[in-house]
C-alpha cells in the first residue's frame, strides 16, 4: 500500500499540531500542585467539589497552575495522616475530616455538637467566619486554609431499626469524630473509630452494626446495600462533621502574587458555602436509592426527637466544660457559633 505526497504531508502536519499542543500545555503549567484525599475519584466530594475547585483554579490561572488529583490515598498513608501530609509537604493540598486529628482543632468541634446544625451551607459559612475570628492564626496556623465546611444532616444507618436512645444499647457503631464518639457512648452505644473508607468492610464483617454518615456518601460506600434501616430526625439535625481543605503554607508563599490571587479568589467564605451546600444537595440521590430499594426510612417525630435532645445535653455540657478548662470559654464559643449560624440560615 502506498501513500501519496499530500496524504503524508497532512499526516505529518496533524502529528506536529498534536505534539505542539501537548508541548505547549506542558510548558504552560508553571506550577504543579498535588491534591490528596481519601475518597474514590467518583465519590461526590471529589467529583462535585474538589474537581470543580481544581478545574476553576487551572482555568483562572490560564493553565499556569496544574492540579494533579490523587484520590483514595494514592500518595500513601492513612486518612488520619492527611493533615500532617499537607503540613509536611508530602502533598501540596489535602482535604480531610478535622476530627481525624482528635482534639487538634477544638474550636471547630463546636459545629459538631448535637442539634447545632441548621443546613450545611449556613453552618459552613459560620465555620469559615468563626475560623477567621479565632482559628486561622491558631488552630490552622501551620497551613494555608482554602475551605472549611460541613456535610448535610448526619443519619444513623443500622442493621436493626433505631428509634429511641435505648435501641443503641450495645450497638457497635462507627462515628467520625471525638464529639460524636462521646455522644454515642453517652447514648449507650459502643463507638468504634475508623475512617469512612473502612465502613463497608466493617459492616460486612460484623465489626460494626451501624454507622453515622450523611446520605451523600452512602452511594459510594454501598451502605444502602449493607443495612436496611436509616434513622432521620425530622426537621432537626443530630450532628454534622467538620472538614478542612488546606494547602502547604510554603508552597502557597512560593507562588507569585498573581497566582496566589487565583488561589485566594477561589477559596474562603464563598467556596466554603458552596462546598457545604453541594454536599447537602448530593444527599438526595442516595436517599432516593434507599427508598427505591425498599429500605426502612425512619423519620422521628417531635416527641421522639425531644428524647434524643435531652440525652444529648450531657455531651454538650461536657464539651463546654472541657473548653473552659482549656481556657477557650466554651459558653462564649458555643454562643458565637449559634449567632453565626443564625445569621446565615435562611
């Protein structure tokens, strides 16, 4: 088979264009940043929040910044190590659960207290504003914080139905943070600590009987297929979890001013509000999936919720006392968080 001269020229020209495009793209990226997190790439947070942020930063920098995405702990280590990875520069940017470092961010815990949350966007905005007042230069001083947010209403997902506090007696339950572990211990459950990626195996092997997570992550973890009971608290919210999205401070400081401006423009209050809102929006598909499977969706009425609120008061009181002992004025911290949440709740 032979090729005429024009075909050869066209083929060579197309190849040259492709090579030029690839080379130009490689040259254009002045800065490459590695983003590391613990969920699979197809999960809601990386897909609908972290990738959105990274794509926007790349576009706004006109390709001068490239964000390499490493899901599911691909850079090594375990989820509780993510914050130290960004502090130490093992990763340039990480997203993690604040509570994976128990006691390290005491002020952030105020948003995890039982029956404190209204909706995820409002609480995320309140979280960022409180951080600006008292956390960025203290609790988070080792990093450049990009976003702070919470997930939608926390739900109890269990093998057996749970309607009253007494139903938790002896139940082995996975909770995400120090505050939620204490709360469920006070409720009579046996808390079992583990990062969220470990939940499916723990349920399948009987290590735990129940877990508390928002609806949005149950799809990626297939929790709706492993348990058939899901307890919701009507218009109230039992708990939420605080997250930290942060960048290595040295890497940020090394950027030229215009690229720092790109990072700053895509971070902070508005991004935190967006991220919290998106997490709650992403609750709906998995909630619908559980209903379509015929799972038992338990929605507690006001009288039932009042029982849980009364039982949860001890957790809040103990946390306030502990903060007072640390010199953080737990009462004032709780009041300020409530004020900021009310400000942003619509």
